[in-house]
C-alpha cells in the first residue's frame, strides 16, 4: 500500500513536471520566434536549459520504466513530453540557423555599405575629373575653332598665291616661248641649175635657213618645226602634200597650212635649214616665209620675186 502511494505520488510529480516542461518550452519558443535583439544569448540559455532538462528526463525515464506497466496514461504523457522536447530541439536549431543567417546578412550589409562608400568617393572623384575635362574640352574647342579659322585664312591665301603663281608661271612660259626666236633668217630661191634667182618663172626651189640661239632648257628635246610660205594676200603657196596643223599663238590657237615639216632635237644653239621644191610656177610679188613650232611662231622673213 505504501509503495502504491509512492508510485502514485511519483506519477503525479512526473505528470506535473511533464506539463510544466511542455508549457515552459511552448512559451519559450513563442518568445524566441519574436525576439530580434539578444538572439545569440537567448539561444545559449535555451541550450543550457535543454541539457538540464534532458538530464532530468533521463532520470525520469529510469523511474518511468519501473511504473510504466501500472499506468498507460503516464506513458502517453511522457511520449507527448518527448515529442514536445523534440519539437523544441528542431525549433532551437531553426532559430540558430536564422541567427547565423542574420549574422551573415549583417556582414554582407556592412560590406555593401563599405563598397557603396568607396563607389561614392570614386564617383565624386570622377565627377571632378569630368568637370575638368569639360573645361579643357571647351578651351580646346575654342582653340580648334580659332585654328580652323586661321587655316581657312591660310588656305584662301595659299589659293591666291597658287593662282598668282600659276598665272606667273604661264606668263613665264609665254616669255620663254617668245624668247625662242629664229634669227639670221635667209631665203634663197634656186633655178634648175642650182643657181640663185629672183625670177618668179624660173624659181624651182626655196631654201630657208635660220639660227636658234639660247633655247631655254624646258624646250630642249624633240619638236616639230613647220615652214609656211604665203603670198601677199596671206594665202599659202601650193604644195604637193600640204601639212595642216594647230599651233599656239599667244593665248589662242591657230590653224596653219605648211609646205614642209621637220622633226628636230632642239638644243641650246643650232642652225636649221628648210628646203621647199616649188611644184608650179609662182606669181610675181612679195612672199613671206614663217617658221612655226607647237609653242608658237619662231620667226618670219619676206622676199620678192619679179
């Protein structure tokens, strides 16, 4: 009877403890899930309580094995208490994981804040550099515009100089061309026996000779020279094979009809001779023998046949 009373008291104490533990853990879990500050300290405290409770439960389980056969309700209450404790263990683990994740997030936030501060400093420096570059670019743009205006003025001036130089060169070319003149022109009219004559009806050949002296360097080389013989009216005398060509006279071009042409390598000084065979009897009168080349008239001389 005494043992039964002890067992009953023990079971009552065990049930009370189990219920008290269940209420304690439920209340503690609710407070932990809503706590934001001091999370790590509270978790450590719960771990300490948990281990104390586990020790007490181990002791109670030993006693429970003695009386388990007498009362099934005690086993049911203990099982519920075990389930509650297991649930609280999982809750504690979850809370610890949440605390660890919160610490990681705090460190990441701190790192991001530091990075933001560095980026803001770099942005301020870049803004200052950009402002400086804008000011430099403005100055360079003004300098460039001034340089472009100066270049335009120089280009216009250069164009004027080039135009003037071209005109001067053309004038020089004209002067050089005019400086090439046939001198010492001589006309000899020959008869059949190669004797000279002034008779128009006996004239069988006309020989024109002349000198070219101090020919400019630019006119040295191969050139075609033409002999043109005209009467008083400027009409070319007849030729077996007349040569028609265009030559330059001052600033214009002129067509000529030559009796004889000759390719000559011009040098600084030379004497040249043209021979013209008269195909038909010439009329009495004054004639003119002219020497042309591609760059103009070299010279002319008049002669009279009676």
